[in-house]
C-alpha cells in the first residue's frame, strides 16, 4: 500500500510540473500559430474542416440541407414562399403556427397541374 501512495504523490507532483510547463509555453505557441494563420490566410474551416462553425446571427451551427429533389411540394406559405412536402419528420414552424391558430393546412395546398 505504501508503494501506491508514494507513486500517487509522484504522479500528482509530475502532473503539476506538466501543467506549469504547458502554461509557461502556451502564450508563445499561440503567438506562433497566429502568425502562421495570418501569413497563410488560413480560415477556421480550413484549419478545422470537421468542426461545425456557428453562423452569425442565425443560431445555427451548420447550413441547412437543400430540399430533396424527389419530393413533390404539397403546401406553400403565401406570405414567405416556404414550401413543405407534408412528409415524415418535424413540421416546419409556419405549419405549426397555422395549426396553432386552428386553421387547416389544406387551405395552403399547392394546386397540381392535371
């Protein structure tokens, strides 16, 4: 048991030394990285391609998927032009608002050519 305690104390002391060494070098390393990023005009997307970056002012972290081409749109919001196929999944906010007012979504059905 005494060996474990001794090793644990050494481990904790070494962790503190590692943290202090990291802290001492961190500012220098960050400054070097910033210099290279500015020199090569590297964008955040180039630096971290798998990281989802927040789009300013939208509250979204990734761009919306384009609508699927194989689905026929059945409903249209005349105020905004937004369309919905009526398919599975979450209903768009504008559809929920219509239903919340007690209106029928069928009023907004797009008339299909015969």
